């Protein structure tokens, strides 16, 4: 992906002495220094980093933050021994020391502790532990909170009510578990959840707190003593009102989109559906809340932290910004007849281009 918006810079990092391979993409900095997470996965690569960096440019602009977008991926297994992980993350941080227009944060495979190591090495990171003055977005569930704010704003358009709604979550991690928790607090029923090991299904409702405790103990969802155990992708087939992809990119494509049985898809992960799948769902009357609108809670929290704001300010900003943006995007989608992503892209790109027009170098 390369166009007049970016990427501004792509860097391939290799440090054979410590076994580090990583990619950093700074997509656009017209609105300010790029904020974007550090993802760790054994099959990550440059193309994934590029796509995610663009998603961050759009996400930050759509949230009206004074930041551009970037992303980095470390090619490694995040379940490695803690000492080895610290060695790799610190080596990565040292390698991006001179990329001063990129502010790293936590992402899939990294957490607040990893960002503490990054901050210790180079003096800049967001998503830090409270002990270092941060607002730990994974602890407070910032992205899940924003996702629920988007779902609340979309209820009428989707023809559903959260209270009593059946919810299926693909990827019961930092985003998925908090989204499930916040929705359950509002009366929704979690009927399916999946992790890398499999899918757990119970039409009568799963115990969200028990599942969160299982994952905190490092155990798979399949260890739960209730529910029907199925293979990992079976979560796609479960009938529900709200379906939340909160795992990897490209999980719903033209070859499997017909399996979804939901009224609303709230994209907790980045780029979880391809364009053709989103258009097919839109044509079938399913409301799809685009990733860079619905899952912006984490980066909004990070931006508040970066400027020294409080946790209360972060929560308020997340709910207010995402609810307003969701309502605006859905209204424009209804007016134009185009999918919500088209309206969201137009909104974000207008803001990025307006900033670019004011910059000397762009």
C-alpha cells in the first residue's frame, strides 16, 4: 500500500546477535507524531505493518487526535520466556531510538510491561504501567470500552438492543474480554467466545468473569467446565445479534462471510474483514462498524496519557469521541447508501489532507 498519504517511512530491523527481526512503518505524520502499537507474532511481516500503520493514520484522524499513524511488528512468538522477551523488546527499542516521530504502544503480543522496557530504553512510549505514570489501557479495557460505546450508538441503526442481545467474540484477549465484560454489565449475553485453541459455545450464556479468570491464569477457554467445545473458527457460525472480531486481520473474507449470522459486526481487531466481505454484509442489512472508528479507544487513551491526562479524562474522551464518530458515520452511510467504512474513510482522509495542506513537507 503506497499513495500520496504514505507511508512516510518503512524500516526493516535485523540484529542477528540477539535474533531480532522487526518492521516499523510510519505512515503519515501530518497531524503530529505517529502513535501505533508494537505487535509481536511469529508470522508478522512488512505488509501487515503497512496495512496496520495506515489503519492507525485513519483511526487517529477519525478520532480527531493530533497524531499520525504508525505500526511496528516484531517477528517472534510472544509466549517465549519472559527474560527472552525482555531482551528482544529492549533490543527493538534501542533500534528505533532515532525514529523520534514514532511513539510505540502495546499491541497484540505486548503489554504495559513491554512498554515500560521501551520507555526505559528510549524515553518514549504510551500504554505504560500506573507505576510509571501511565494509564494502562489493557487493564482498564480502553479499546473494549470504546467498542461498546460504538455498539451503543449503533443499536437503533442495527435494529437491536444491547440488553438481552446475544454476543459472540472471536479472540478473547485484551480487547475481546473487556468488550464482553462491558456488554454483560449492560445486560447482553455472551453465547460464544474463541481463543487460539478453540471456541466455547453456550446458548444460555457463558460466565464472562470465569472466562476472564481462566485467561488470566494462562489457560484456554476450553478448560471451562461449561459450554460446547468446538474448533477455533466455529465462532463464525454462532447465531447472535452482535459479533465481535477481536483477533487477527482478514478473518472474514468472501469465502466465509456467508457463515455469519449477526445483525451488527463491531470490529475490535484491525482490518478483520476484507472490503468485499464488508460490502456483502452491508448489502444484506448487517451493520459493520469499521475498525478505525469502533476500536479507537486504546489510541484515544494513549493520546490522553501522552499529554499528562487522567484516567477519568481518558474514559470520558473514549466514550464521547467514539459515540459521536459512530453516529456521524452511520448517518452519512444512510444518506449515501454506501457501507459505513466508505463514510469513515472520507471523514478521516479529509482530516489528514487538511493537515497535509498546512505542512511544508508532505
